[in-house]
C-alpha cells in the first residue's frame, strides 16, 4: 500500500468484552508499530451496541464496520482510498467474494471500474438485501450525522441498526457507488447466532417501514421483500419445515411474516407447505439465481441508458 494512503486510514478495534486473547493479539500489533486504536467494552453490549460504539468513536468521513470473519482482498483498500478522492459518495457498496475454506486462495481480475448511482432508491434496489451485509457497506458518517432528523440508535436492539445509517446516507447523497471488482472476502453461511428470520424478516421491515415514510420508494421495499422470500429464505426452509427453527426463531412469527409478504400469491402456499422438495432442488435454485442475475444486469443496462447510472474507473 502507498505509504501516503496509510495516513488516511484510521484502524479501530472494538473488543466486545471477548473472553479470548483479542487484547493480547491487538497489543502485539500495536507494539510492532501498527497504528491501531483499541477499545474494550466493560461488558458485552450486543451486536448493535458494539457496532454503534464503532460508529461513535470513528473520526473519519467514511466508516466501514468490518466483521471479524471477513477480510480485504489485497490491494483493494488502496483502490477504495483512491476512489474516494474522486467521488463524494453517500454509500460505497464493496462487492464481496464468498469463501468456504479459511485457507482458500483465489486470483481476482482487476478492472478498477465502479458504477455511480445518481438515484438513492435505484442504488438501494440494486444492493437490495446486501444492505444488511455490514462489511460491504462503507458510508459517509459526515453526511449521516448532518441530517436534521438523524437518530443514532433508532433501531437499537434489532441487530440491523446499521441500516439506519446506510439508508440515511444513500437517500441523502447525490451519488452512491457500487464496485465492479471484488473488494471483500466473506465467510459463507457464518452468522452470530441471532434469530435469522426475526432479524432479516421482521426487524428489517421495521427499517423499511420507517424509510418508506422518509424517502424510500414502496417499490424498492417490495423488491427487497420479494428477494427475501423468493431467493434468500428458501434455503432455510428445510429446517423450517422440519420444525428445526433456524437459530431459535419463533415459528408463528415466521409464518406470519411469510404470509404477509407472500399473501395472495401462489408462492405463499409453496413456502408454507413445501417439505424440502421443490424449493430445495438445485434446478429451482439455479433458475431463481439466473432470474435475479438477469434482472440485475438488465437493470444496470437500462440505468446506464437513462443516465441515472454512470461508469467510472479508478485513476
């Protein structure tokens, strides 16, 4: 990394009262000369509380909360810093690469291209449910806290309080960014033991309902729920239908959510009655994935044609 760029990065470690050797590991890096600011909470304040703590202590214009099981693809942090010198964005969505094996090595093609979204709703529709992926979303803290109605902990305790900042920044910004290259390595199917359906179904919709009254198009919220119920949740339905409720979720809450957002739809009956057959078959998964890939590419194409999206290159 360019030595001049290192000075532009503030690295903070928030230790949520962990019982492992986090403090010793971080101290060793600090002793070796690494510029790291270390905080240890007196008690475990939960996922939302810890992420909020990171937001509070960060001094930079842009903030990224990086999960402890995710990593930066070599060289791409440098590219992000160069990009941010070229564009004043609300949110920068960093394309993630999903890996299974911790020792997995892969070569990535670098184009240095990125897409500029001039419409916040179009950007939020594009990243869709991935707005919930903490490590991929870099947001403009200065823009967020400058909003007159901003409340830092509006959704504290939902495990999606971070969305408050991401949606605020995206809707207030003149431009948001989506990268074409992979920037982040993400461990597949790795979560923190929260109630999966409650967090990404019910709690996510608390955020969507608030922002629908504050600049978010209903269509975008509906598209997010469509992807949740048709593409995101199905792979967990096998556990659901065997009464092995994912991550200790409440059965009645899940069925109420699915009925609400798939109600009046033939697919609703599939979700509520499927016994691990149709929706868990590889053919259907491939079909659904292909549909969303096609929609994503066509949406980007027509956005470029309409002038709402532009393509740029890191120089």
